[in-house]
C-alpha cells in the first residue's frame, strides 16, 4: 500500500517494527529516525478519520513530548482514504510493567533501585496531567499504555484510542481493560457511547502508581476471608481495597510478603485510600494527576540510602529499611547490586568488640519483694455486728439442740421446733454482707497482684537483656564461621547447577505472554500479586493457596510449566554463572556488614537495656509493694471474723 500525507506528499514505508490488533508500525526513513507510521489493517470509520484529523490539528510540542501523538494523517494514493498517521518514535523505551514487575525488572532494568521507580511514577503522573490539562481523557488506562526509558522519562502510546475533545465535540474512547476499570464502570456491558471523565482516569493512574511503588501488587488483589471466590473485577466493583485502613471490614488483607502503603509517606498512603475507596467514585473524588506530582516530588527529596545495602532506597521517615526486612523475612530480593567481584576483608575485629560486650553487667534476676515492713492496720467489725454476735456454728448447734429437746421433752411441739430450727440453721447471720464485702475485696486484691506479678517478671526481669546477649552471641559465632559458610554456599552452586540453569530457563517465560486455559488477564494479575510471574515461580503449593484457584486450575498452570521444562537442555560445560556467584557474594557481604553493625552496637544496646530494666524496677517496686499490702490488709480484715467468732 502506497501512502501519502494530507498534502499529497509520498511517504514510503520502511522496516516493520511492531504490530497489534489494529495495525502495523513502520519506520519512515525518508522523514528521519524519530518518526514512525502506524498503518491500520482495515479502513477506518468516518468518525475515526475525523478524530485523527482533529488530533493532528490540536497537537503541540507539549503533547508530543509525553505521548506518541498523531502528527500527520496518512492516506492511500488513489482514493485518498485515511489509513494511518505519523507519530513520534519511541527509542529505547520499555513497557512500564517491565519496570514494576520484579521479575521483568531484574532482566530489563537490573541496575534500577526504588528511587528510580519513584522518579518514574512522578513522570507517569506528569504525563497524565499534561493530557488532562488539554481537556482530554485517556480512557483505556492499562499496563501497555505507558513506556519508560532508562532515565525515567515516560511516554504514552495508543493515543488514537484516547477520548478527545475538540471545539466542544467529544471523540470517545470505547475500549478498556477490566482490571483497570474503576468500580463505578465495572458493571457496564461495554464502553460504547460512554463519556469517560478525568476522575475515571485518576483511578487507573492511582493503580499504575500503586504497581510502580509497591512491586507490581494490585490494590484489589488480596486474601479474601469470605466464602467462595472473589474475582478481581468483583473486588474492584465492591471497593475491596486489600491494603486499605478498613480492609478487614471488607474481608480482605494483602497477599503474603507484600510491600504495603505503610512504607510510604502518610500523604501518599492517604491518596491511595481516596483513590480506591467509595468517596473516590464521587465526581472529582479521586486525587488528580497534579496531586500525585506534588506528593511524589516531595518523596523524591525524602529518600534515604540504607546503611547496610546502598542499593536499598526508602522513605526517610521510616525507622528501618523495608527492603532489608523483606529480604530477611521472606527471601524476596527486589533489588540487586551489579557487583561481580569477590568479597573482600573488612578489617573488623570481632574479638575486640566481643570483649566490650562482656564488660556490660547483667541486671541479674528479678528481685524478691520484701513484705516484712509493710504496715497493716486491721479494720474492726462495726459495733452493731460485735454486740450480741452469734457465730454460724452456735446457731447451727442451737437448731440441733432445739430439735433433740423437743423429741425428748415435748414431742407435740416437734413441728414448731423444726420450723424454728430450720430458720436458725439456714438463716444468714447479721454479719453476712460485711463478710461478703471483705471476701470480695480480698479476691480483687489477689487478682490485681497476679496481673502485676506477671508484669513485674516481664518488665523488671532480665529476659530482654539475656535475649539480646544470646542474639549477639549467635552473630559472633556466625561471623567467626563466615568464610566457611560462604565456601559451602558456593559449593552448593556447583552441586545445584542443573536446578540453577532450569530456573534461569523458566524465568524467561512470563505467564502474561501465554494462553493457559482458564487463566485470563485478571487471573494473571492475581498470580502476579502473589509473586507468581514466570514459569520459575509456579509450584502446585503456591497456586492452590490462592483463593479461587482450585486443584484443576492449579494443575493446568503446573502442566504449562512442565511442558516448558521438557524443552530445557542442560549444559554442564557452562559451569556456574558468574552472576550467581556475585549474588552469593552480595548476600554474604550484606549479612556480614549487618552483623558488624549489630555487634558494634551491642555494648550500647545492652547498656540501654540494663538501664531500662533497673529503672523499671525502681519505678515498679512501690507499685508491687502496694499490691502486696492490699492483699495482706484484705486477709487481715477478713480474719477478724474468725478471731471474734
């Protein structure tokens, strides 16, 4: 097909560089290396032609800077039918999901840390703001909309699907991806005739930013506590934000080992809360693109480098590095250092540091409470109870005597005697209420003492000091055996060569790129949210633990993996991958650095714990003595009844 532009100038097509459902993208070398042509497979409708011509008319440098915006329409040479358009070329750009997907990032952006993701997220928001400031709406927000380079610059593609407004006329976007569609539009049968709003875009923008900042997790994909399945589209429609403040009330919680909004500044976590909960569905209810730009610009200036691992960047408002916590807790290494060298010596003297640790005296066992000097003043019975006081035993003896006397001396009065005896035997004494009150006071005092005794043992005991000392001792032992452990770990690389090559082979196959029966786009998003992105991540145990993935579907996915395994060819001649050696070196260097830091801080940590324990003992001792005194006082007050009986 020969093509010309709107002025009739011939535009020869060059090499095909991409294709999709709608058309093919070609180089156009006669126009330079920074312009390409998109040519549709089929003739376009009259409405689409008008839309493209309007986009060309309103295009400007600002739009072309952030998007593959149509620059010129292309037509057939004979009937001048519009069949495509020219647009800026994207050179060295990758889909944004290659950045936020942990598995993709290790392959496509291996040297990028979280700071880079923050910059990219900010630029995504700025691109949306540019579109919105011109009065347009993207509509079909999805993971393939945004492309990013190695310097965090982003551009939007598929602009011909945007909802465009020119001279008051709306050219609609009538397509969309279900797992990026806002709740208020989820139940629509189609987008035909639907006028999208900036607030709809703001849902998709927030979702993209959530993906970027929180390792590809989907905000509505989590562990459902209710009965049955919770499909992703239904979760979105019902505002079941799995990472929100009220997620438990919605029957949701984040997937295991997830990074959560708690690692973000409160302002950004609040923006996500607004975007994904019911108030956001109100007109202009969600954060706008410019709100995200401001918040992410602020975060850029609040990033901190981890003292243990310089690759780790995080929000300076946190007390500890969330990436170190994730690595140590779950073994998830989201960011890797490209250092292939051997692990050198640090000059750290463990024996010298340990000698300083041993100088810190233990606070000793929790002291006994001395109760010998406690002053007890017995509370006497009220005078009314002391006068004519008859004990319970005396009353019972009198009742028995009355019945026996009646039997011997006045049998005819036996019934009367039994009635009087019953009253004497079962009636409560005058001091019953006082006795009950004093017994209750003793019970309460003992219960309170029992609670305080547990607290005394916990806070005034030396358990926390001893736990810290044992932890430091374990670190010292591991540090002294560090070289041997490193050697053993490298030996395992040789022993597990087959498994390592198989894992690398399977890591090249992403679920998103394959058609697996029963596993559509939404289920693939859920799998990714649970850390299953490639064939290497797939195991039967992992899949069946996800609600909604039954045995049959899990076997289907595992079968897909096994089918790929059959294509694997082991090559013993390759030996151990230097990258694997580098990874082991990096991990051990990090562990050693962390151990050194912990041991160096050991003396001060123990000193502080000892001081805290001794201070707690001094503060808590009067409280304990008071509790013992209340028990002894209550016992003495109750004993009055026995003394005066």
